C-alpha cells in the first residue's frame, strides 16, 4: 500500500490575493509550473475561500494505489468515517473524506505510468512537512498509520508530536490546548503551518530581502501593535523543531524554512 501526500490547499480571505500568492510561492520557492504552483512533487492549490468557508490552510490531498481497498479498510475499522464522491469539475478531489477528528482531506486514485497528474522531481526548494494540531494526536497518528500506511518516524521519549511520512512529505500531528493561546487569538485545531526545505538558508534570505524590495505588495505591513501575531508565531515555532526561519505568505499563512542537510 502506497500513500503519497500530493497537494495542499490554501484559501485566501481576499479574492484579489490569488495572484499575489501565486507570485510569492513562484518567485521565492521556484514553484511556478505554467499555471500551476508545485515543487515537483506537491501541488499547492491557491484560491479564494467560498462563501461561509474559513480562510487559511484548508486541507490536503493524498493519492493511493487502490481507493476501494482504502475505503473497505476504513469502513471496517472506523465505521464513522464517510466518503463523498466529488463532482467532475474537481479533478484533483475525486473523493472527499475525513479523519476521526473531522479534518477533511481529498483522496484520489493513482494513475497508470505515463498518465500521472503529478510530477516526481523535487526542486531544490520544496515542501517537507505540514503540521496539524489535534486534541488527541495519538488517535489520529494511529488512524493515518493503520488506514493509509503512513510511516511513523522515531520519537523521543518526551516528544508530544507524531510525525508520519510518505517518504517525501511528513504530516506532523501536534497536541492542541486552548491554554497555549493565552495572550493571543485562539486558533482552532487545524493545520497551522507549512514547512519548506531550501538549498541554502543564506541564499534564501538574500532572495527574500530582494523580493521584499522589488515586490513590497507581497509583504503587507503589520500594525504597530503586532503582539498577538508575534505570539502566534512563537506558539507555532515552539511546537515544531523542524524549521530555522519562520515567515508568512501575503495572506498570513505561516511557513517555516530550513536548510537541506548536506
């Protein structure tokens, strides 16, 4: 059984932000591929939020070798999990489903060799992980191992997170507690950031500085009292040891960046 994490969706609160988001990820991370934004393995779905929907990191999508086997396994072990056939207008979301905590994700069948909708050639700057906050992270870790075959990375004795990988991208499931949000806005249990690996952190910082100079509209100014936002970034950084530099995109989505090990 092979599971591949193949897309991540970000929904902007402002329809006008879509092009800015495309330019940001395309320019800074080299993810531009025609009309699509990808890193050679993971595709970023960037768009405006629908009426009544929340903005930010919205969902992820996984590709499997046998959807029917996954559905059968899931129904046997987790009968409360449902599967919804998606309309043909959503080619990358054949089936919508969810985990035991209600986190929604897309599920689609792998195509035969030569017909795949996805690439498998990582660029130097690429997505390495994303972090999901959960009230009961252990329960979700068991679900993604048992049903989807993601591999649990070794854990330290005092590690409160669970890192599950498809061999390229890691889903980090971290504990969520409302008590963590003292002094800032309370974020719901959800995906809280994306992680990128770059070939050189110094080169990335140089590119970041140059982009801030040439495209200031990609870096909206923050209010003078940015206490809550700064505190949120501290919470995310403290909960994930994988990043060396934390930034955010034009719509406020948090990203951590680390240098590739040589």
